[in-house]
């Protein structure tokens, strides 16, 4: 088994290193047939000049149970029952040429795709626009049954290759549909010169309503592009291949507003578990998703190679991508994109259609799945009231401004980055978010002040710090901070170090002093020893308003005084 997984890792890294599209091939039974010429396309059942009748109106609220019934009825209209196109398997659970996926107007063409004889699956999505025209996303190989099914739906007017990998069949679609506009992700026209391209989605494309640092982002669109309000692109411009220094996927993801459907190709995948149960791999509290149902039945067995591929993607490639394939200077942008995708607002995702693996349905399930995949925390956790009291909020504000003053970084960004979670920066609730995240952070965070006694008294400790040192809140916030050491000599050494930190504030020698405050042995309330690793200490200044250009000068002149100190600690280890 270890040899297999080692080979799997090698294969994955080789793909990334070479930066070449995987050689996906259709199974022998599904090789493209000789294509039939497309007839003159039928007009949409509802053209832009017509008025809809009652049966065509999509309700503002579409319950999941109602969607299920509508999708089943839509499948009957397509007249492609189970097994009518191909054998049933995990990569085409219905064995149909097209499967209704979301309402209104979203269909998928699920197919096996093989890489080194391993079925990794692939899915094309078809969007029927409000004007009746079709958008084809992530095109697969064309055959006669697929052409006939599309003709029943409408006219293919746009074909989109969303990233560098999902482009193998773009030339087929350009030839089969000479009047269709053929689109690529940024940079694809230069890479794939054999395709009759219309254009590319603009680099850095953002959907209407996307905001970065409180600034709304809009992009100039290609004049021939589809209705961007109806089918919204978002370019993942944060990626780098660590071996080449260039983008590997360069993916553009899409959101269909009418059906609230999110389309992703390689940024997200949802490979099934080995038992073949539809979405059996999803672990959520409230399983809103259909699970196995009429249009996505469970299968008896997932081939061993596909199961091994899932392991490689989940356990090897996923951490590789998240840790090494997001540009260091684009990490904040990636976090903003992840929150935009996950946390609702302009994009209220109720269906996720990945190119690889099972479709996910249900607003709550989609959010939980995306939160887990992108390591995003959309809602603030519940914490004890003392962590968000007015006095604590006021002190945390001083801690944050002081950290920015001395370290040049935003404290909220630091703790979210170190804890590995994404936060929504820039809204009016930043302080409450800071207080909640500090309280629940796995990092140990504490602060003492110089205002209440001749010696420093703890004024704040988050739950991780309280647990590490064995105290409850009420007793901790009245405790001299020197109680964390035992002997008089240790007390003196600790105080000398803290005084040096205070005296060296804003000077170039401070970082050296901070480095000394590391790997220190301290004592818990019960007398047991603990080891502090990754200690970051700073002064808390008496700043009553947000920082201005004169803050540093005021500190250096003594006009602003330190009133305490604060610390965050990466790791607390028990020695006894």
C-alpha cells in the first residue's frame, strides 16, 4: 500500500512539475462517433421577446424537495433513462447522456475519464440561459447522442474551457459549432493555438459585488461575452506552480445566479468513498443533500485505482495545493475569494457541481463542505460573555493597534493566518470578530497591564492560555503575571526581560529581545511545568484612537506610554 501511495504522490508531482494537461482518454465503449451535422437549431421554447406562462415561472424560493421533483420530471423529458447511454458507474451514476442537475436550466454530462488506466471521472455542465441559448462549461468529447440532446435544449452559443487542464476537446466543439463563441481562461489562447478562440475571460475577473479591502471590483468584459450578471466568473489568480513559478490550472470558477449553482473544475473535487454511496464521503451535521436518489443512485463498487486516486487528491495534492500553490503575496486575496465563495452574500450557493466527483446540494451542506475545503469559518463560534465584554473589547483594541505599531501587521490577520482560518476583514464587526477569534484560537493569547498595581496583573487570557496554565477567568484576571514562574531568581530574570522589551520598543534591537523570550519553562496553577514555544511579545500602548502618521513619533518622544504587554504563543507543551 505504501508503494502504491508513493507512486501516486510521484504521479501527482510529475503532473505539477511538467505543467501539462493530463492525458484523459474516453473509455473504449464511449469513443466519439462520427459526428452528425447539426441541423438548424430550434429556437428556445421561450424566446427573449415572449412572455412566460405560469409553468415557466421560477419561484423566488425553491425548496429542495420541490427541486428534486422538478429534476426528476426534467429527466423524463430528456428521455434518457438509466443506462440508456452507457453502463452505470460512479463517474456516470445514471448512465445517461445528460442529467438535470439544478433548476432552472442546469444539466450535466457525466463521463468516465482515464489517466494511466485510472478512472478519475469528469463532468461537463450545460447552462440554459434565460434567452434559451446554451453555455457549455468544461467540454467533453462530442458524440451523436450528446449533439441530439443539446439540440432538444437549445442552441450552443458559448463554450468555456475554465482552466489549463479542461481544454482537450475545445477544438471539437469549435468545429462542431462554428457559430458558437469559444472562450478560455486567461492565457489559454497562447497555450492552445489549434483552437478557434473567440477570447479569454479577463485576467483577475471578479463577479459583480465582489469586494476586496472594502473596494468593489469590476472588470471590463469582452464585448461578445455572455450575460455576466446571469453567469458570473471569478478568476483564481492566486496560484503558482512551485516548480515553474507559473500558474498550473489558472482556473476560472462560475456561479449561475438563477439556480444558485457553483461550478468548479480543479479548485474543488468530491470523489466518492469506496463503498459507492452517493455523497457518502460528506460528513455534515444536517444532511440536506439528496444522497442516493433517482438521478444519482449508489453503485456497488468503486474501482481500486479510483479509490487510490481519491486518497492521493485528498491526502497529498490538497495540502500541497493549499500550502504551496497559493502565492505568498496572494494569500489574503485567496482568503477573500474563499470567503466570497463560501459565506454567502452575493453568491448564495445551493448546488456545487465539481468536474470530478458527486454533485452537492442544499445551502447548509454546501456551506459546510466549502468551509471544510477552504478552511473558512463563516460564522463566529460561541464564546463565554467575559471574552466580549466592553472592557475586554477596549483592551483588545489597544492590543491590536499596538501590534500594528510595533510589528507592522494587523493582529486579526496574524491570528487567523497562524490558526489557519480565513476571516472576513473590513466590515464594521471587526472588533467582535477579533474578540471571538482570540477567545477561541488554538494560539495561547494573554496580556497584563501596569495600571492596577505596582506589579503587572493579568488583564486578559484566551481559553487556550487559561487551559494551558490551569486557571479560570475570574481568578486569572486578578493574578500577578509573575506567578507563572517559581523562584525569586526566575522572577527577577523574567522582569528584566520584560523591561528590556519595553525599553527597546520601536528600536531595531527589539526583535532580538523577543527571540530570547522563547522555549521558556513556566509553571501552571497546579505546579506542573509547561514549555512555551513560538512566543511573540509586544507592548500595549495607551492609544485611544486609530493609528496616525504621528504615532511612532509620539511613542519615541514619550507622549504615549506603555500601559501593559501582550503575548501570543504558538505551542504550549506539558513537561510533567
